[in-house]
C-alpha cells in the first residue's frame, strides 16, 4: 500500500483525481507513521479514510465534530504538514518529536499539549533473576477546539483497542475531543494500576525470600527492583498536577461534563502514587534487612574462621616448639614422648572444638 506523498494533503494529482464529498470521502492509504485519521460528528465516526487536511476541512465546513489523528514516532519532516494545518506551536511540536519528556501539561494559545508516560510490565520467571521489570514509553496529546492529535513513542503504548471502544461509545465521543484526552489518560492510569499490582506481587516474593532462612537474595537484585520502581515513580508522580488542572477547569477546552471524569482519573492516580511511594519505602527497608543479614552472615563466618584458627594454633604451636634443634628438651628422647604429645594435641583440640560448638561458633 503506497504511502501518501505529503502530510499537507494530496496536491497536484491532475484532473483524474476524484473530488471528496461529505457523503463519500476519498479512500486515502495511511502512511507508516499515521496510524489513523478519523472524523467524528455527533459522536459517530464518518466512513472512509481522510488526509488530515481534508478531515479538518470537513469538520470546519460542518461547524461540528472533531478530528482524531494518531501518529507513531514521526520525524520533523513528517509532522510539519500537520503542525501547519492545525496551527501547533513549534515548541510543542519539538517536544512531541523528542522522547524522554517529563509528564506535563502546557497551554499554547488555544491548544493544550499533554505528555504522559506509558508503562508496561515485562514478564519474567522470578523477580530475583529479572534484568528488567518495567518498560516505559510516551504519549503526547495535542488538544484543540476541534481536534485531538496523539503522538506515540514506544511499541507497547498502542491505542487501537481504545479507539475501537470509543468508536462504539457515541454518547461519550459527542462530548468532543476532550473526551478522547480523558480516555487516553484513563487508559494510561489503568495500566499504572495493573503494573503496580504485579510489582507488588514481585516485592512480596522478594520480601518472603529475604526473611527466609538461608535465602540467596542479593542486595543488587533489590537495588534493581528499586531502580525499576524509581522509573515508575518518574512516570506517575509528575502526572498528578496536569490531571488535577484538567479536573479543576484549567481550560475551556475541557467541558464540565469531561472534568468530572478527570476527577476519577485523579483519584486512581493518587492510589497509584501511594502504592509507588510505599514500594520505595519497603524496598529501602528490604535493602537494609539484606545488608544486615549479610553482615550477620559475615560475622558468623568470621567466628567459624576464628574458632578453627584457634584449634589449628594448638598443634602448630606444639609442633613449632618441638621442631627446634635443641638437645636438652623435656621428653625429647623418651620412647613415649611422641604418642603422648599427639594425644595432648588431640585432647586440647577436641576440648576447644566442644567449647566453640557449645557457644555457637561452629
């Protein structure tokens, strides 16, 4: 399927190109980075495929509805046509092109720019052997009076299922593009809840192993889990302020009916934030417990080494004394000197072994 030659619309195709009509839009193949482009009027998706220029033209001709465009990792040249058509601010466009943005909400004239971090739980056999637990991506959303544009970075943060669900909810889409932004935020936060529930199970497993006798959990593995929780925290915590603003009437682009839904998202996000903070504290406690356990094991090992060294000192000392080249030493030329010396060595060593054993050193 050929890609559309320009995001600025199809231009200069000659007289053979059919003209679009409101009832019969021209089927236009989507490019690799344009995941979908749809026109919604009174909550219902109009049939056919649209370029972004034709879509917004149709909406503004009708003075009703909105356009929802989904992009996946576009480059600067690919997004330029959309930015010009919809009047997107160059600073917001620059942020949308660059991944690794902090969750935020910014207002440029009559357009909102929202950045959300997406997270995915990485499957693994055991949290004590995993190298990665949380994978992050990004979703940027441009919200205007009659459009919503999503820019996605990462392969796990697709919105295809969400779009299908919304397409079947005409009443919700009738609230305008702000309903799309709410659905995306709710979708992202619901994934936070799912990921935190699964991380909680991993932490419970690590905690059980840390306090189990003769466990083999290392502090490095707990530090890895703590690093993954920190990555999750960077995605969750900064989002609280943008969601609160959307719920409190930060802009007229979000109608009152949608603001009430954002309050529900804010409540869920607060739950996630509390869980993540609790994870961080618990992992710090587990690190301290693991270090203390390692120190205790080292002390036990040192006691054992010291006890065996004390036992070995006895025959070493006696053998060292009788190994000196003197003629006049006690019992040196007595026929029972050797067996008695060996017996004394064994007796002293056995006595020390029993003493150390009784005191728990061996």
